[in-house]
C-alpha cells in the first residue's frame, strides 16, 4: 500500500504520495470565519483544531485517506522541529480516530533537509513564510539549545510592500483582491532586491522608481523598496527581533567556541521561500564576515536545491524500510511519550 506525505507549512499544506515527484494537491491553511480570513496553522503550531479538521476533510481524501476507502493507511507528516509534542499528539488522535489512519510518523522539515544534504556539521537557516529559524547541526544532530525561531518571514515583506502600494490611491490597489495580491508578488520578485551590507547602509538601492505591472502604473517609493531589508532588520515590520545574520552568529556562538566555529560557518544551508529573494545569500555572507571582524574565515552558504517535498519523499522510503512507524495500537498505549521516543 502507498505511503502518503502531508507537508505542513504556514503558506500551504501539500499532500500526495511518496512515489510522486510533486504533491497531488496544495491548499492554503486558512478558513473564512465571520467574513475574516483566519490562519489555521502558523509558525509550526495549530491555531484552530476545528478548522484544521475542516481542511483535512477537504484534502486527505485526495490520496484516499478517509474512513471509507482507506487506500492509504500510512502518512509521513512534515512539520517543524519546534512543533510542540502536545500538538503532534492531538493531530495523531484526529488522524487515527476520525480518518481511520493506521500508521504515521512525524518528520521535521529541517531533518528531511539535513538527511537529503548529507551535511553532518553546519547550520540550517530557514527563512519561510511566517518564521525564520536557525539550527546548528553537529555530527548529524540538531543542537536545539542553540537554535532560534523568530516570528518574521517573507509574509512580512509582502505585507509591508502591500501597505505602501495601497497608499497610492490613484492605482486603487487592494491586497484583499487576488489579482492585486498577484501584482504584489510580481513586484516583489521582479523589483525588490536585498542590497549588500554597504549598499544598505548608504540606501543605494532604495531610490524611488516608476514601474508598470499588468498595464497599471505604480510608483515604487524608497520606503516600499526598503521592505526588502526586513530579513536583516525586522524592526522595519514592527518585529522586535534581531536580523537573520545575528541569529546565525549567535547560534554558532552558543554551539562552540569561536576557535571551532569555522566548520559551522563554512557549512551554512539556506532554505525556505523567503531566502529566494535576490541577494539574500550574498548579504548573509557579508554580514557574517562583518560580525567576525578581522577573522580570516570566509562563510560558505549553500542553497538547498531539493524541496521539502522531495526530501520528505526520499526519507519516507527509509521510514518504511526501517519500520519506524507509530501505529494506532502503540499510540493508544503511550501517546506523547511514544512520539517523543520515535520521532525527531
């Protein structure tokens, strides 16, 4: 029988079969309640279990997970290493009791990336939709005590860019309209660029510019262009946290003495949709070099080529071969303790 994969992200849930190269379906983890869009899953945690069940009723039957057909009875769930065990336990109850699942396994997205990369010591930097996380890795194990998860991501860039576009009343931009949302995404991808450290300090790239998107004219103000700085200066978005470069530097400092930091700095894995913005790896490298002062160490940053989906699909084969599943019978006996023992 086929193994299913459920990739839980703040931007999208993706579901499919492990032998497929891409998901069978993708859906945003949000519902409309009283005329407002409510997020169901953010920062690796469930915000509404009732709404989550509604979404599961919608997407799980896509691959045959339901109490009627049970075409798929095993599911690998890609969540976050920061997801609370209590959330995993409650999700297990929902999947076992309501959807007739027989076996499951929780594999953090960070771990599937690590397994696919082959790197044993380094730092995994994930800049996603709503969160930025930094996790040092030593000999194949996460140093969770030195890891950090910050509440900002690519969505903050989109949100602030949209606010600036909306101020221009002449073009009648409204982020609530799907087409206008697509315009904002297009502007972000085409016109926003992360400056080098020196350029950012002189605001070299942030001069206003007239642009045209879908036959509509916009004035990309210096403030709108400056939203690209949010990953390195989240205070712009009203988030009182350090920039991603400082998160990386501090995590490495907690992991080892400065004298032993070279191995971590020269093995930095970069993943997440937010990190795809032009200039991101170059800026991270230059900021880290600046933080190191006179050190001769040159940070090496590698973009993860495989998606979380591909990495999880590959890992699912190992889980099946090694029989690492949590079965419904075992879960009924041990609940959270079993999840802690078997999953990462």
